[in-house]
C-alpha cells in the first residue's frame, strides 16, 4: 500500500515590486489583488501547520498541483522552492505548475527551472518535458502541464495537442504495468465546474484521451474547492478529485485550507483507493475532516 498526499494552490509567496517595469500590464492587476485581498487569504502560518501535519502523518509521496506563486515574478520561484523543500525532497514530492506560475510569459530559467528536480521525469537530465513520469512504489505519477499565459482577467489552461499525444502514448504503455496511474494537473478536467474564463480549454480532448487510454485517478486544484467527480474510462469511470487551497485561512468555511490523503492498494486487477481529508481548524493545526472510498 502507498499513501499519497495531494496539496495544491499554495499561493504563499509574497509579491515584491523590485522592478516596477515588470509589473506593467497583467501583473499589476495581480499585484493589486494580492495586496488588497490574497495576502490575507493565503498565509504562511497555515502552510507551516501543513508542513508539521505532513511530518506527523508521513505519507509516502506528496503531489503538488500548481499555483505555488501569485504573479510568477522572479522572486517568487526560489521562495516557492523553499516551501517545496520543507514538504520534502524531490524523491518524495512531485509538482506540476498552475496558471499563476505562468501568470505572464516568463523565461523558463527564471521560473520553473528553479523547481526542475521536483518537476521532471525520472532519469531526465535536460529541461522538463511534459507529460512527466515519476514511478514511486506502486504509483506512476504522470504530470500534465496546463499552465499557459493568458490575457488579463483570464485563468484558463491549455494542455496542447503534442502533450496530449505524448500523454496517450504514456498511459497506454503503463496500462499493463500493474502501476496505479495517477494524473496530476492543475485545472479541473470535468465539464462545467469552473467558469469558461477559468476552464481548461482542451478538457474535452483530454477526457477523450482518458476514455481511450485509461488512468486510475486524476488529481487537480485551481478551483479552491473540494470536488469529487468522474470521467469515462475504458474499464469504467475514472475518479477525478479537486482539492482546496492548502493555505486559505479565511473564515469562509467552504474554502478553508485542506489537503487529501489517498491510501492506494492493489486489489485484483484494479486498485482500492481510500481518501482522507485533513483541514485547517482555524486555530493552528490540521485535523481529520472526512473519509471517502473512491
Ligand atoms: Fe489556478
């Protein structure tokens, strides 16, 4: 059995305006939103408690589905790396980027390259190519990037045809491996769960890949809400689970920070997957919230 933790949407890197020119355009709106609201919503003390809780719970693996930063400024990527290191080493923590990590077009060496060890496939030595594959015990963690710069006021995502083709090949290759194929992606893939302004633009094409090639579990963030859904697979429905932000400290109970734990065990020709939700209690620590079998 393997225990996989899923955390997302940390948004815990402060936005510092060091070069005002970098903050012309969309980043200015993002900075304003952070300054007025988001910095009071996504707070470091919740992530500190998350780090403590993960240390106590000690899952085998941790998946982080993007939005570690706020406006993808140069200073945010090394700061986000600091949080990843606190969650664990690259052998234990796997990451895909989110739309905030591609808030505007940023040269790769100034952005995700800081996280390369946490992003890239096993054995890969060059820059990260998506989809990624990290095999950890019985898990095949398949990382899909939906992070894609957009116009102001949009937070949509895009996987793109080349990545979808590579994903289908990879999922087919893994189909008879006996490994539990877990897809990590920032944006929800189920239809109609976020507004079109925030949706994955080629979600239909991704669902078609999954319907043909299959997967055992899809994990996403982005919505900052708990979301249990399913998409069709070749051997029955594939569970799709969205997790809340891991750092939300506001009083809105329906958005308060959570993360998920998955106990995954091989069972016959498939897998038994149990979910446990742990959440911020508003008073300094995470505690059990609910359990569910997928
Ligand atoms: Fe997002």
